[in-house]
């Protein structure tokens, strides 16, 4: 397992959009087969 760290600037991007992206990325990385489809 490899740790992954992400950060974002609240002045540039809305926190809600960043949270949605983080949730999507976590779901994709949890089930990598989704990337191949």
C-alpha cells in the first residue's frame, strides 16, 4: 500500500468540489477495475 496525499487551494477551487473529487478518487482506487472499463 502506498500513501497518497492531495491538497488544494481554497482560493482557486471550492472545497465541496475538491471533496467530491477526493471521494471519487478514493472509490476508483479502491476498485481499480473501474479504471479499466
